[in-house]
C-alpha cells in the first residue's frame, strides 16, 4: 500500500466554529495521509469531528466554521495544491469537488433535489466536469447506473428520487459521485440510513467499485464493523483529536488507546452468545464547548493517571507498523 | 449507586424461574394457556387502508401485521427483529393497543393470575390495564416533554392515576426510580435538555418502570444513542430485568443486540413471522433463508480470530411492498433457494420441534427441513 503515490495529505488540520456559546473546536490538530487506491476509515462518536474533517477537505464547512490551521495537500499529476488556501467559492475548488474528490452522504434524500430526475442531476455533474454533449453524458450516466447495479438503468434514469427505494437511492447517489471517476471518494455514514440487507449490498458494491476503479476511499462512520469490512487503515477520533490510527488488522487485534479498547468492548458481537459481558465506557461524550483539559478522554478513562492526563495533552506517539496513538500510557522517557 | 431494592413494591413476583425452565410444550399462542405467560398473541392483524381520491375511497390495504402469533413468558425477553416496514413496531403498538388492531386476540395475564383480553376492553378499562405495561421509545430527544422537569415526567403516572397523596411521597418515589436507573436523584428538578442522550434514555426507562409494570415494550431503545452509551443502556436493561423480574418485548433491527439480550427471537418479514424460537438455536442454525441472510449481512469487526469470516449472502432487491405482497411465499423474489412451489403456495408457520430437539422452533418455509443453512458460528475455542 505504501508503494502507491500519495494522494491527499492532511497536516495538523483545525476547524473551529464560532457561535454565541463560544468557540467550538470541532477538529483540532488532525493529521493523516491517503495514498492512491487506499481506504481510510474515520470512526468516532457524535461530536468527534469526523464529518467536519470531511467537510474541511471539500471546503464545504458551514458558514460559521473556519479552518484556522493546517494544510490539506492534494497531489495531482506531480503537483500539489493546498486546498485550505483556495477560495471556497472559487472555480478551482469547484473543479475538484465532484471531479477529483466526490462525496456520498448519509441521507440520499437530502443529497438529491426533489424536482429533477436522477438522470438530470447525474448528467449535470458529468457536463460540469467533462467536455461532452448532452446525449454522451446521458449514455455515461446510464452506464454508471448499470455499474452500481441499478435495475433497468434506461428507465430508472428518468425516475425522480422519491420514486426510488432507499437502497436504490443510495446506489443512484453513488453513481452520481462516481460519474466523473474521482481519485478520492468520501462516504459519510454511507449505510446508516439503510436496512441490514441493503447495507450488505451497498458495502459489497463500494468494495467492488473501489477495487475496479482504483480510487481512494474515506469512510466516515460510528460503526467499527463497517470500517473493518471496507478499510485498510483506521483513524479513531474523539472530541476533535485523532486519538489512534493504525492499519485495520492491527487496530482491531491490538488496540492501544483506552478509548479504542472501550469502543470495541461496548459493541455486542454477533456469535458471542447471550452470556457475553459488555464493558461499556462510563459517562458520555462531554459537550464540545466544555472540553476537558489535558487529554480529552481523561474523565472517562479507566487508565487515568492523576496530574498527568488532566494536565498535559498527550503527544502523538509513533509505534511499530504505522501505529500512532495519542496517550500518556505509551510515552517512553 | 446500584440499589437492588430501590423499588419496594416488587416483592410479590410469583415467577422467579429463569426462562429456560419454562414449560415449552405449548404451541405458540394457540394451545392451552400457560400460567407463566404474560402475553399470548393470537392471529394479530393490522391492516391500514389506502385511501384515494376526493371521497377518500379505500383502494387497497397495507398488511402491516398479518396473522402474527406469539407468547411472552414471565421474566423472559422476546425480540421482534426485522427490517424497516416488516411490522415489528406496529406489532408492539397493537399489543399495548396504542393503535387499534384490525383483528386477532391479545391475552394479557397480570401477576395475580387475572387474565385480560386486551382487544375488547373499553377505553377506561384499557387505561387501567395499561398501567401494567411500560413502553420505552427509540428517540429520547422526542419522547420526553421538554417543558416538564424530570420529577414531573417520572411522577406523571402517579399523579394522573391518583396513586400518591403527598408531594413528599412523590419525590421519594421518583428518587427511588432515578436511583434504580443509576441516576443521581438530585437531578429531579432539571429539565430534559440538561441531560445527554444516554441519561435521557435512563429517564425514559425510569418512567416506563414507574408503575411497576408486568411487561415492558422497548422499541429500538438504543438505536439513537452513541456506541459507548448503547452498551451502558443495554447492560442497564439486562440488570433491571434480573433485579425486578421484568418481561421485555424488545423491538430492534440490530441482531447483535438481539443475541445479547433476548431469550427467544421472532424474525419478521413483510408483516409475518418467518421464524420463531430460542435465540441461541436460531443464531446457530437458522431454518429460514431470510434469517440466514440477515445474520450473514451483519458487518463484523475482524479482530483477527481465525474462522470468524463467514460467507456473505447478498440478497437481491428490496423488501417487498406490504401493500402489494408477492404471491406464495412473501420472500420468494429475494430467496436464493427459491423453487416453483414458493411462487405459488404460501408456506405455513410449522413447528420443527421434532427436527431440532426439544425447543419449539417455528419456521415459515417449504424447505425448512431440507435446507442446510448457515448460522453464526461461535468464536473458535
């Protein structure tokens, strides 16, 4: 995986929201790299900043939010562009959105306009980014719908979003996102709104498409199992910090951060039977306006070290095999 | 914090037997009544009319729940599981008569042995029976009135039913209930907005348990919560069940939760029960192709344990439209094992007890006994 070229590099990104209640540090010093063709999973509970990280990459952060620090470098044809420096309404970022980087949202009903057919909306994307005629764009849209497994794409292309079932809508949205062959697809909770059997269909589809089209993938979800199915690398976030990141097979076998350990233990596992013991993390995620001092996880942490964890923010520690963790337990001095 | 004796009125519980010792000879809801069943549901139906045009003529009906029969024994957890639109929530609401069923019978047995047919009760009688039932909803952000304090929310059932005389007594009761769900009683004067999602769900649970119910319907109680909080609520529900001998009808789409919490499970598809039996035996060896597909569709975290990876079955298409149910077996358009008979003849719910040991195991499939289906293997020893 390290052989393929670097595609996107996020370095020390911080996105804050400014509101009457104060400054909300939604993303606070997050760094990660994605190589071409790689799949990265970003996991965490609500309010951990995983969606804002994705919005920052595409520069679609809501208007009261601002990227205050950091770089997001996109590498294209040997050149790098810092997305943070671009005008968020400018021509350049518009070419990248939907072209180089595409996004799939949780709720397909919200991503499509109600008053146009899906064909209309997909061809619009294609014609914005590629130089082609209306009928060529339509052919490509049909081809794309067929590729995502839409039954009778010649007919469904003229359907309105409300006429499609949840799974079909999800497929249509994936088709729209992939219609310009992006180098990176960001999927924000792609299967949270659909049923289990549909979720299996969508996950299988995304796996196939990623392999066939060789694109990189960022999956944002609270469901570690979805990440385990799809991703090569995992980054766990908590209150705007990247607390742990590692290759997927490493992090699920040998989690280091107490939060990751807790997350893995709080999910009942299929096949473990009626008698399995859950070991939930105590308390709940604090309000982001009242972020704890020191390590943000320390009030809930079973390994809490007084006078260390509540005072100093732990540094990012590099362990063997590309495993990074932000925890005082692993500081060696 | 945990106080096992927090609610004093629970001393008269007759059935302390663990659910696995319950009599099993009874046929689902149809056979001779067993004294240990809190609930016996027989042929429950709920059809919603489809109205069209200016005169609101009925042009069809949605069979949301179609001839559903099951029983819930005292002290056990029965899970209703299925995808959206399968009728699991409608079943739960019909059982409590929160909505009116179109037909069938729901027999409710109180702790003192009195049997009540819920479907024929008048409104005032129904209200007095409903105090023996509690309900927990999915979203604690919409199920609690934001204008009432916690004291008023949890105390409301006592006040409206005039069960309590003084304010002191009410506060003591509410404090007890808050302690039983592991919340600090000093919070009782706060409003719901001051609490996190998990705490709100605890308040909702305390309210459901306020009148010492025989039976609690929990409709997706953890689906709206964060992962780490889900685990807290699940273990709380399990602890409360053993402390207070609660009986749960647990409605969920999450199979891992079903396995963790329930003794028996009823798998629903398009308004019908397709499989019903003990959770461990169904999960180990399902007998209906839909159950098999559901189990294999659940994504799992690969922790590196060998042998956990299962062959995934990807079902084609979507859940059938309940207003236009396919002929024959409702599952046949998606079934990987479909035969000609499935397209024409509707299978009946049959008991496979003989084929599967001593526990009743109901399956609605023509080939239930022939198919070798794959379940969830326990992790390798």
